[in-house]
C-alpha cells in the first residue's frame, strides 16, 4: 500500500505522454535517498548490529526519523506513526530539498489536528529496509558498496523488533499510541502482540492479521515484474555506468499495486472509456486515460523509490502472520492489552473489510467492542489516507479513551 497516492493524485482524466516525459525526465538508477543528499527534516540514529529471524543480520543499522511536538518530562505523550510500503518519515511538511513529496498525512497530524503536535510528541521512523534514510539495500555495506542483493530478508516482526530498539534508544518505554495503516497497520498489530506492555493504545488501519493467498499473489507478481527487468541485474544495479536501473519493472509493479489501492467504482467514474488527446485507441493509435494515469504514476514513482527496497518490503508483507509461533491468530490477539481501534474501508480490494473484522471481533480491548470501524469510501484501500475527516473521528475516539 502507498501512503503517497492521495497526495500524488493528478486531475481527473490523464496527462499526455509528452507532458509526463517533460515533467519527469530520465530517472536515476535508484530513487533512494543517499548519504550526501539534502537531509531535510530527517534525524538519524544508529542502533548497532541487528539480527533478524530469518538468520540474516546487519552489523550496523541506522534509522531515519522525524519528530514533531515536545516530549513530556514523564514521556507520557509520545505517539509512534508507522508508514506503509512506499511511505517514509515525512508525515507532514512541504516537499523540498531532501523530500521529493509533501507529507502524506497532512490534515491528521499537525497543530490543532486530531494528532495534535501541540499536545503530543509524534515520531515517525523510516522502516528498516526502506530507502529514505534508514539502512536498506541502497545503503553502503562495510565494504563500501551498496548492500544490493546481499541485503537480508526482513519480516514484519523484524521491522518491529528494530522499532523497539529505536524506541529504547530515544528513551520511550511506553507509547501513548502506536498508529499505522496497511504495512504500518501490520506493524502496529505486531507491536501490540509482541510488546503488549509498551503501548497504551493501538490504531490498526486497513491491515489484516495475516496476509492471505490473494495479497501474497499480488506481491509475487510485483516482485516478478521488478526481477524480470534486465536493468535489475540481480539486484546490483547501483553502479550502472549508463544510469539505467530497473525503471520499467519498478514502474510496472507500481501500476499493478495502484489497481489494488483504488476501487473499481472510482476508476470507472473518474476515467470511464476516455482516451488520450482525442485519438481513438483502437488499432494501437492511442491510449485510454486510465492507461496514461497508470503510466504517469508508475514513471513518477521510480524517481522516489528503490527497487530492492520494494522487493524486501513486499516480501515482509507477505510474511505477515501475527499468529505465527504464538498458537495461532486467536491466541496472539488475546495477548493484546492496549485499547485498540481497528479500522477498515468498505471498498478495500487489497485487504477487504472481513480481514479487519477478524481482528476486531477478537480483541479484548477494542474501543468498539467486537466491531470494526468502517469508512464507506469510493477510494478503496486508500480511503484511510484520503477520507481524513472520517479517520480523524475514529482516532479522536481512540485517543480520548
């Protein structure tokens, strides 16, 4: 899932290919933030070595993060916000040096907002394995070369273990709330299960208790799209002298993903059968507007993300099963002591509403008893990003308890 989709939206219809090319130009081999680039609002924290449950390890792990607000003397007002697959630490703020896009949750986080930074100390880390400042495949290994294909496999549980070490390092033993959506929602659920004493509240938005065959299959197709690109070079493309990376494969993965983030109702209403520039697409003489839309977003995405990070994080999402090694999902959920909000979107094609209902019906401290909070949105999975007023109402209920 992509937090940035809502902020990226182009006007209804299409952007002509020539315009898209002039706006985008030729992308770099990787869209990752690299050391030496403008830092922007990021802070950095080194955690030392990290061992992962698949047997891999990193001799040194760094977390990039951003913060807003002021921490109380007793550290009682800290909120941890966890991003989705292609998100990062830039929750709010303008685009600019170091940040290719503006914040992805503007309207929910900020002064006077639901997550009020005049009241709360808000922390948003870039996930380990990501590409916006935290250690990931595009980071330099001890030998001075990018990790690339050597970067270890990560699970959602590994991500949360690293976030727990990060929390220790910044001196927060218990969070007032941990909130995340999609991949971030998987992490929030894993936090509440694996570290039940470290969160007073948890917000699990548009995420399942375990990835099912349908979402795993979707991830596998995106992974194959990237790995099949000749520019992928087995994952070691960073030093390509011609600057060519797996742009086509990464853009195709993004196009596939977008189809699961939005609903058929929205796409049909927004684009219909309109075609580009008045040229009839029959006979290959033009493109439908929806094709131009997907092309634009796929190509734009390659300028801000790294193909290897996409692979590692997609694999992590496929690995997600909160009940693994804990006696199953029911047993795992029974461990949760935090007051919990479970939110789903009625039109979600990626993680349908029944996946959130499974969690909501089994949580001991669900603020809505055995029910899932629902958003009836035309935007599908991305509704929890776009329908901010409805999300804010439910987060207000969570934070007030």
